[in-house]
């Protein structure tokens, strides 16, 4: 999931930054 967020910074990353960090 982290790779996907890094590839395409979706709004989810902003809403749950902790998840992206983990």
C-alpha cells in the first residue's frame, strides 16, 4: 500500500498520514 501511495499521492494519505507512514 505504501508504494501505491508514493506512486500516486491520493487524498487518503492526507486523511490518514499515520497509515502511509506505517
